[in-house]
C-alpha cells in the first residue's frame, strides 16, 4: 500500500482542488496528480472528474476518502512509507528480522533499513534487540497497533470500492470463542455464505485473552462469545444477542445421571473446568459457595470443549457446559446434561472496536448474527438425554 497515494486522494476530496490538496500534503501538483493516477490504476476505477470548478470526487473516491483519512490518522505521521509500515508490522508479528523476512519476502537487510529509517523519521525508538529476537518498545507497540488499524481501514475501503464496481471481493475475519462455535456461528455463517458467495470469511479460534488483542489491532473484525465487563475501557463495544444457561454435564451411566438431586452429591466427584480467570469458573465457584460449601479442587483445568468431552466420557468427572456445545454427544447418548440447582445465565454476543465502521458485507454478517441469536434465545432449553432427547424444564 502506497500511503502517499491515499493521502493524495483524501486531500483532493477534502479540498476539491489539486493546488490546495498538493499544498496540504507537501507535494508538487505533478506529484499529486501522479499519485492519484497510480491509485486509479491500482484499483481500476476513476476517482475524480476534472471541471472548471475543480476536482469532483466520484462515488469510489467518496467511499475511499473517509477510510484513507482514518488510516492516515492511525499512522500519525506523513513521513511513514508503505514499506516502513509493512516492515514494522511484520517485525511485530514475527518477533525477529528473519521471521519478518520470511513472511514478507523482503531481505533482512531491507527490513533493518526500513525500521531504522522509520525510527529516524518518527524520532522514536521502536524496537529493542534481545539476542536473536527483537521486542517492540512501548512506542513501537503503539505505532504497530496504529499501523495495523490503518491497514484494516484501507482494506475495508478497497472492499467497498470493489463491491461498488461489482467485483468479487470483501472479507470478514471472525474471532470465535468456544461457546459460539457449536451452533450460533455455523448457522450465521451458512446464511452469510449463501447471501455473499464472493466474500471470504476467516474464523480465528481462541479464548478472550487470545482474541481481544488482535481485535483491538484490527486483525479481527468481530469477536463472538461470552461478554465481559470492562470492554469500554479497552476501546471495545459489546452487543448482547442471547443468553446461555450452562448445565451440569457428565457421561451417560454416571452415578449422578439418574439422581433426583445431583447437586447434593456433585462435590464428591472430580471436576473438569476452565481456568480460574474465566467467567464460567467464577460462576461455578459462586454457585458452590451459595450452597454453603467451599469450592473443591479442580483436578483438570481445561478450556478445550473437545478435550473436556473425552475426559467426561472416559471417567466420572463433571463439568459445566452449554448443552449447545455438546449437542451431538447428548443426542447420541454419550453425555447427559442436568439442570443446575441455581441456574445462572451467561450473556452471549459480539464485540467490535468502538470506532469500527463495517463494510456492507460485514454489517450484513452482524445482522445475521442477531437473527440467529434471536432464534437460539427463543428455543433455548436445558436438554436431558436420559431418556435421550427428553427436554428438561428450563431452570429460572
């Protein structure tokens, strides 16, 4: 991405005059004209029409200009080149010049030079060498985040221009926490792919701690899963979509599977639960204390639903899970879900950056998430599979 080209576009749309635009971005008028021509050639559309009144922006230019303005604000300096931006991002992601060279196809020497020139241009030390690896300084971390957000804005703008031109394109990058993967995300994705067959979708799986950083950096567009407190302080916005009520899950044939009051004896069995920092674990501890007991030792801490399923099937362990996460095993009679004595609800929804402006395709994906979530909310029941498929009354 040639940053100068996008700066020329934004300035010309803002001023409507080549002369004033060139002055505002410190370019000669021929250089600005050449920059606009280069951008038009690269994206395949006309951005301006010339008239005695000045430069009139076309629809693609009006789509791209706000994205370019936002990207330039994120970059924070007119002295940054596209090569320097690319070099710092590659270094931030790989942690070494060798890894950055492999990722970009540039030589290590070129990357060294680009990062060194960037530090001089900004008057900031951006990296510290630590043996064979490098670490970003606090200033480097801030710059890398700004550069990553700038790239996200420019890509979104290019996607919008491509959609305007009727060309295939666009991309939605989804961060998926465990709870959304069983039903909500697949149903929304199926509907989205049917409606937007030319738009690419990438799903990045992980927990909140793994996905929140890439979301803030613009590497992920939207994160799905249980909502957390404090998102606003991190520059994120959350939207609640539906409620999930975890159930007590165990293997079929477990001593508590047929119990009239499994809560009475559940502390006598081993537990498999996610880490202490997760909302589900905190809810479990609160539930045990509310019943007048001290939370027992958790023998296995695990956040993988797939691993938890196998551990339950192979032993007498217990866990708390959404029935949606083990729907196949419940239906097959491998696992049993029982309602909790004091049910609690988790609010499930999506999280985006507070200043994120979705493309039309991304906005439609959010619409489908809302619709599928509403269907789940309306149909949610805690399912008991003894007998298989019989529904328990929803715990309130």
